[in-house]
C-alpha cells in the first residue's frame, strides 16, 4: 500500500458545473451510491499529508467532507491553474513546511492509487513540475506543483496573455510520468477517465462494478 507523502498536500479541483449532466455540482453526482467527490477524496487521502478542496461559490455545500475549501484567488474564469494557485497559496498559509501540491480532478474517480509516488519519483529536482500522461495524452490537471512556483503562477494568471496550463508549465523545469491503462475483470480503460455526461456516469458505474476501484 502506498504511504502518504509527508511533503505533499492534495488539492481536489471540485468546482466544475455539470452543465452536460443537468446542472449542479458535477462532483456531487452519485457514483455507486456516494458523491463522486467522496471516491476522489478516498483515493487521494492515503497518498498525501492532507487534502483540501478548490471550489467557488458557497463552501457549505462541501461541509460534510470536513475539508478546507478554497476559492479561486484570481478573478474571472481562469481554468484549472486558478485552482492550482488556490492550493499553493493555501499550503503556504497553512502547511508552510510542505514542498508540493498535487492537483487532481474531482470528476476522475479512478486515477492511480500510486499517483503521488510516481509523480514524485519522475522529477529530477525539487523544482520540477511533473504532469501525468497516459495513452490518451497529457493530463495537465493531474500534476505535482512545487510551492516555489506560487508567485510566478499568480503573476502568470494576472498578467499573462494566456491561462493555458502547458504554457505555464513550459516556463519551468518539467517532466511527465506515464501511467498505463487499467484492466479489470471486464474492461480496460484509461485511469484518467473523467465523467462529463450521463452516459459517462453510466460507464463509470459499470467500471466500478467491474472492480475498477
């Protein structure tokens, strides 16, 4: 079993709206009888020292998870990098001896149980940003972010011409960690399969029954 990384805090990007699933918070939609977010937290918690959530709006809707909730710290829809910045700035204020934030998507319940270990081992120095990739390509929402990039990320989001994740990553030493497809008793699928539609939620239910978790 993977041991928690004592120098890494997990940040779940939990604020996506389920526009293609009928509205509301996508991460609170039920998967196998529980909110999708509960599966993500359960998978991430053993890998890190602490977990926090990034979400905008009323934080009370996540209160039953018992985790800190931090909104985007920059105005406007700045995409996933705003959530990463929320995690980094929260860590600097609340876990000042942590060295990294690992970001994960709240709608991707089957990501690897050794995600953090693999991301850490793929960096060549403590200043490397490390992103996950698979046969489906790069997954920039799943990344290991050194706390040392916090100020540069804020400047990038406030003053840059783009807010694309890879544009920021390319400003820093970076690596990727490759993850293979997952095989269950009945299926083979990408571990970063994310849920955006009712049809994909049905697929996730089938994968869960096939012991994907």
